[in-house]
């Protein structure tokens, strides 16, 4: 028995010793890595007339990028990052792309990028902290200070924008489930429209973004012989109360809570106005609001539908066609030309809408951020942009800005 206990004791002492040695080695390495990191920082920061960004997040080419270091110096633009040999080799590749992105952003093709390994042991082809000073010294550009200042402000501005977009991205993510419900509703309406008009000639666009000074997201645009139908779909639970003229509609839920939303009729009227600006006054433009999934819809307004049976009746009540097939197609082409194709991501659209709202709430012009001032016009008082005439934005005293 005693014999067993001593073996266990020896074994325990052995394990503890090994652990202590491992800890010492590990902490020594950590210390060395930190030292090496500082060495890199010193080499990068130790330059007169230069500007070093540390841990910078930018938004370039529709992507967020995280950059370890950007050094703007007179003899070159350097994009660098540090990594550990084990498991972080992708940083080398990533840093190459980051270097290119920074080059695109500031309009300088010859950005030097390098990733430094901060481990004690490095492979021959890896850049060591002690190499950094030499790499920077080798830079053979001569940038004017004023140009460097310009680069600096471009990067600072972009970093601010990236922070803003990231915040919006988080909001979009947190609204994800509601968005899923919204998409489901839109899909149902799309399927309904396709089956209702099956066999007839029609043009249908779904979930499009109209270009223009306010980007507007439109759920559906249907064009056929009867005219142009601008359709806003909501997939909303609860009991819905609203009217054509109310600023907001309210949804009441069984648990006693409620939520308000900007009046979809007003929202869609703005979409219709934008479409009319494109197609002119000739073709009829119908505003259609569809509310699906609600327990009840108590809205006293024309052209608000809560089921497809009502929509059937609406479409059958339109009488005789007023556009030829060719005319419908021409209007379709005209609208299609005014639609953003892939170059505005959802994030950018949401961010633009949010920013416009924030500006107006702060009494600023949503387009140029100039101050909004009350002006006296032929039809009464309105808010106008103080940068008139270079900016012609105006807003009714009571109106809201919305997508
Ligand atoms: Zn303005």
C-alpha cells in the first residue's frame, strides 16, 4: 500500500514539474512574442513625417477589412500585420488583399504589404520583426506631405464609415427573423401574381432598388395592359389599425404589447411618385398595399388588401386594358434602366436610408447634410436646404423621410 502511494506521489510531482516547465516556456514565448510585436510597432512608428494606423477597420469594395497596421510615410505606403507561425498563416494571404484594398481606396497602386511572424523560430522565407525597419527603408516613393495628409483623411473617413456600416449590419442581423418573415410574404405575393396572370403578358420585378437621390426598395412592380402596379407587401402578425392618412399604423399583439410602423400607404405613395417620375403621367400607376399574416386588418383605405381573394376582385374590377403589349414592355424597359443592379448591397441601402432619416431628425438635408431652413414658398412654408441652389432638396413641414 505504502509502495503504491509513493508511486502516485512521484508521478504527481513529475506531472506538476512538467506543467511548470511548460508554463515557463509558454510564458517566455508569449513575452518574446509581445517583445517582437513591440519591435514591429517601433520600426513602423519610428518615422518622422509619417502616420501609423493600428488595428484599423475599413470598408472597401463592399467588404469589411481588418488591418493590423497602415503606415503612411514619405517613402511609401505600407500595410502590415503580425501573426504567429502556428495556425495564422492565412494572415499573410489576407494582408496581401488588404494591401490591395488600401491601394484601391487611396488610389495608390504601389502599396507595400508584408506580414511579420512574431514567433522566436521562423522559417527562412518568413519576415522577422528585425527585418521591418529595412523593408520600410527600402521604400523608394517620395510622397508629398500634403498627399499623405489626404490619404490620412481618406482612411479616417472610411474607418468612420465602416464603423457606421457595422452598426447597421448588427441591426440588420438582429432583425433577421423579421426579414425572413417579410421575404416569405413577398414570395407568396410573387407566386400569387404569377399564377393570377398566368397565360397573359405581364412584366414583374421583385425586391428591386430604384436608383435616385433616395434609394427606394420596392417589393414588386407589375406591368401589364392595365397599367403599372407598385406593390408593398407586409407580413405582419397582430391586429392592425391604421388609415390612409395616419402617419403611423399600430399592431396590437395578444400579450398586450404593440408596435408602430410608418404608414405603408404613405411609404408606397413615395414609391409610386418615384415610378411616375420615370414613366411620366400617361400610364396609370396603382399603389397596392398587401398585408399578410395578420389576425385582423382594420384599415380604412382603398387598395389595402389582406388576402388574395380581395386582390382577385381588385384586378378583375379594372375594366379594359389601356396599354398595348409594346407600351407595357417599353415602360418595363424604362423602369428597368432605373434599377440598381447588384451595385447597391442591402447593407448599403439600409445604411443610406438610416442616414437620411438621422439627418432629417437632426434638421439636416438628407442628401448633402447641409442645414435645413424654413423657407417661404408660393404654396406655403417648407424646409429647404441651405446649400440651395447647388442642392435643391425640399421637404414639406410635416413629411417624413422614408424608403
Ligand atoms: Zn442639401
